[in-house]
C-alpha cells in the first residue's frame, strides 16, 4: 500500500495531511451504526475515584447498554481495518519470526539454535485494540485524542501512539485529571477497559469514546454482574492495582481481590473458622489498616456476612492453573462449610480464563519441557501475562530472562531483566560461550519486531565471540 498518507511518519502524526479522509459527522455515524443520541445516566460526583465499587443504586448493566447505543460511542472501528492491519504488519512483524514459523518454530543461525514457543506474542484482543486505535487517528485527523491508560503493556506500541499524538490522561496526586478533556475530544479506552466512574465522566462530557476493551475482559464484567444479581461476593483473582482488575471491581457489587493461592487460602481459612490451615485471624485482623486486603475489598466489606455466598472471577492475564486452583479451593471450602447439597446456594463459578493467555502459558510449559540452555521472555515489564510466562520458566529452574526490549542486553555480556515477582536484576556473563539452544517467547502485548530486535542482539554477540576466538 502507499505510505504517503503520513500514517507511517515516525517523526509525528501529520494531522494536516490532506490525503486523510474527513472525520465522519454524527449523522454519518448514525447512518453507519444505526445508533441514536440517548440520555446517559447521571452521576452525583465530578471526578472518578481510582477503584470504585458499583453503587447498588446504580444500574451498571443498563449504563453499559445505553453507552453502547450512544452515537458518540464506537467499539467496532471505522471501516479501515484492512488498511490499518497492513500498516501494523509493516511496523510490527518480523522476518526472523517468519523463518521460525516456516521451520516448525526452530532454526539455527550460526551458534544459536532458536526454539520459538508454539503460541506467543500479539493476541487477537491486543491486535484489535491497536488496530482500532490506529483507525481512530485516521477517522479524527485533527481532533484531540486522549487515552485513559496505556493501550497495551508494551513500550514500543505505546511510543508509537504517542508519535500519533494520542496522549495519556494526566495522572495527578488525587488520580487522573479528566478536566483536560473537552467536548468534541476523542477518548480511547484501552484493551484492559476503563473503570465505571471514568466511563460515566466521559459520557457526561459528550466526547467521542473509542472502546478497544478486549471482549474477554467484557466477559469477566458480565460475570461479576451475574454475581451481583445473585447477591454473591465476587472473589477476583488478580492484582488490585492492575488496570483490568480496577475496571472489573468497579462493575462488581461486593468484592474481594486475591492475588494468589496464599491469599485465597487465608480467606478460605477465615470462612472455616481457622480450621483449614490456621493462617487467618479475627475479623478485626482481617480488616485492620495495613492488612493485605486494605485496597482489595469493596467499601463496607464484612467477612462474616460477605463470604457466605461467593462467586469466582479473574483478571484475564493471571496464571491459568492458579485461577483454577483458587476456584476449586473456594468450592471445597463452601462444601465443607455448608454441605455438598447446598453448594449452589453459596458458590458460583464461570470460566473466564482468556484463551490467548491459556494458549501462551500452555506453549511455555511445552517449551520448558524441551530444556533449552536458557530462555528469553520478551514483554513489557508491567505486563501481567508476561510475568507469568517468566514464572513458568523459573519454576522449571531454567535460566530465564524477562526483558522488555533489546536495550536490556549489553554492553558486553551483560543483561538487565526482571524476575516474575518484579525484582530488577543485572547479570554479567549471562550468555554461555559456544553453541547454545535458546528458547524464546513473548507476552500477548509484544510485537514480533521487538522479538526480532532481541534475537539480532544475541546473534551479534555470538558473531563477536566467534571473531575473538578466531
């Protein structure tokens, strides 16, 4: 395709380019989508909180339905899908990855045999989110465009959107400052979704909302809506500060967020009065300031009341096996407490594990079974799904390095990387001498081009090593 439209201008997005189509008017949008201008539910406060629970008096399900029918809301793109995918292919794909795929995911370059995980990199939801964000800039060439969070957890893609003049909502001491957003602006909701109060604020401002929320995330929101309707407390397996979990909890009624099986065991032990493993304490200890659940429970949470009936949900990027383990633990706990015959009155569970997350984790398990000399895990350092790929390698005991770009390698035989729990590490002489077998995978937000850049850095190091030996 011709690139003269300036869409590929890496020095900045040329909003004055006459070759871009004129943005559609509200009437055009109505003709295309059949949507009408409607009244959005009012709010009583002006600024969104960081992780609000859905008010029992506010119908979140109706709000989402009405928002989807608003003429200023779009979640399907603007008709430029194929064009944007072609641009993304030029920016983000890799000849090295293509060679690996054509050779059953294994190929040798000099002294380096690379084994690529069967499932890796951009998932469908991420590709869709980036594509729609690109479409938004073409549809609105001169409008101010904001985004509520990083579109995905990858620095390369986020920097590209910055070049396109897509700006993050500024974050101040009290939270995001939505006062910068004016009527007529365009606001993108990222793949992780946005919290309820953020959506309500934007709806009131009558801005053009471009929603790239992954359908798998929306599926979890539907699950917590079901919990709320059935007066269940949502037990959310996730990280309370992660954007996706902030959004999910905002659509829940009563909720508690557990990060791992250890926290889930604490909650289950409390339900059983200390008869599971004795890890829990009194109600006061459960709720005390500084407790592990200080920021991970809904307002007014009472463990004696709110843990009688529970439903399981999850952050879609968590470790699949642990989500399943937590669900089984709560199910067994409830059966022990109330009897098998009463399980349906006290427990709900739906499968909300993202297919893409599951596939990449399964592929990582297969990769570690092949026992390569070392593994590189490529992905943003704030990417939850990537951290769990690193965790799988660590559990297997294979030397593994989680890096977000090739810039973490060098100078010399040095690497800066993170462990699965987030610790930053620097290591010398990380790359073994001589022929090696290198396993590699990437998180669901990572373009193939980033993986190529990493591999090229390794190949160059090996070439330099060969010259020294010669």
